[in-house]
C-alpha cells in the first residue's frame, strides 16, 4: 500500500471480474440511506460522520511518455476505465522530456498541455498500482521512460515498490514494431523493483480475436498503431485501453503492498 493509506483489499480473492454496469440510481440511494441512518421501531437516529473511519480510494498512477499524443489518448481512456470502478481513482502523470526543445521543434512535436503534472520519483510510494505507457524504440521502451526508471534507484535500494501491481500500454509505428516486445522487455524494470506484472490476457473477449480491422494491443496490454504519427487511435484500440483501466482497478482492489525494507535497512 502507498504511504497515503490507500484502500485495504480483502484477503479473500475471488476471480477477477470487470463489472458490466454501474449500480442503478435506486440501488445507490438505498445504500446511502442504509449507511447514514439507523432505524428503530419509532425513531430514526442519525449516525455522525467520523472522518477517521473514511476509506480512502485506491490510487493507480497512470504514468506515460507521449510524443505525438497517441499514448496520451490511451492514458486518458485508461483513466476513464479506472475511475469507473468504485473505490479506485486514476491519476495521470508525465515523465520528464529528455530531448532538447530545438530537437522537438525540428521533429514537429506538439506542445504539451499543463493539465498533466510531471511525476516525481518520491511520489511513487503513494500509489497502490501503476500503468506505464510509452512508445517503442526498436522494440523496447522509449529512452524518456527508461531514463525515468533509471532514476528510481533509491526506491529500488529499499524495495519500496515491492508487491505493487503494474502494467503497460504502448504505441508502435507498425504492426510488427513491438506491440508485444515493448511490454515484454519492460518487465525487467518491474522485476528489479519486485513489482507484480499484471497483463490483461484475453479478458477483452471477442475484441482480442477480430481480424476485420487493423488494431494495436496484445495480451500484455493495450496498444495503438501510430503509423507515421498521423494515424488516430481506432475505437477498438481506445476501448481496449479503457478495459485495461477497469481490469487493473479490480486487481488493485485485491492487492496490498506486502513488503519493503525498513528505513535504514540495507541489502546483504
């Protein structure tokens, strides 16, 4: 668990199921009514709210690098999926850019908005789960994301992220450009931190098997084919991204951070 005191998942872990729909308004109102009052035969006694008993939402950090906005579009749909699961919240972050501004201008890279903050390494301990998104570079993660992982050395030394669920979503230029290998080769980062890799498998159902259109994505995670940078993500690609957010949220609700080295403790 993050230091912020995230959700406390059940120790009994039934099979992962992504809910098809949210509770009805009538069901929601009924639940709220039951929680806020105790009804006796003749008297209704209000229950006073105790903030110390409030359960904080689980937080899934959706950390990404996006050059031409393809990965960012997926990140936002993933957040939508995460937020649709009760008790879980998706938080968007960018990783720092490593290219010079002049280089970015020559590559015609669009300016980034200010609504998504840069992630700081020491903030990672506040997450209950991670989804990392990045484009491929020769079949593995882009240098910007690798540079960020390289900066997490202090957390690795104390295994502060051990046991935290994590997954990937990617963008590639072509169908054979690394939709699977980009995520596969990134698993090494999770292994050294002791994080738990959570693939989506084939939980998206029939959408994983259709052959009537070109799409990104694999059992490793959601994906988009960007082409020369001008191709827009398809409806199927975005739907798979949203599904990954929902799926990850259900997994995170069932996990707790089991291990980390005590402050000052060193590796043998």
